[in-house]
C-alpha cells in the first residue's frame, strides 16, 4: 500500500505542463490559467458566461433566462442582471420587449422598475414581478436607468 502511494506521489511530482501549442484538442487549459486577470476581461465568472460589457457606459446588462408561472398562473420572466460597475446598483429601470413564438412583438409592460440590489462587478438572477401577456415566448430587455448605492444615477441627470 505504501509503495503504491509513494509511486503515485512520485508520478504526480514529475508531471509537466504541456505547452499550449503542443496540446491536443481535448486537453484543457491548466486550472491556474482559467481565472480572469481583470474584471474588464471577465467572460465567465462563477461558471456564468457574462455578456459583453456595453460600449455606451450602461452599468448593467440583463439577459432573459426563462418564463415562469406564478402561483396565480400569471406569466413572469426570470432574468440575470449583470452589474459591470464598481459600485452596487440599487435600482434599475428596464424596457421589456415581449415576443410571441414566431418572434413578433406583442404589447408588453414598459418601462419596468426593479429594486433588486446587484453588488458591484457581480450578477444576480431575478424573477421580474411584471405580469407578461399569455402569448409571450421570450423577451428582450434594455436598461434605461440605474441608481447606485451612493445615490448617483445613470445616465447622469443635469
């Protein structure tokens, strides 16, 4: 038993990392290199793939995850909110664009406000409490306004 354990430890100690250019297609990146050097380069955090950071300085992005039926049978949307800012977001005003199974726009609640706190450089999943039309198949979501923990707003008001 000891011999097997020592042999295993020796084999582990002698393992070498194969340079990236010599790896075959099934060999994964070493764990030490899977992290992200800076938050601006983040693509996958907590096993969640982040969308690209908005180019127009919008502090957050919201992605549609699924439709959810509430206890009273009304239709709601589960979304993931990504905060790209260096400060917590305390409120977001969103525009919901509902679409039917054929991708056609249908009347939807606009705008919608949520006070779900999203920590800085983090993400949360959230069920929007708005009642969506029964024929909704998917929604597109745009961030219209945001309010930070320190009271600042986006976009800044004059």
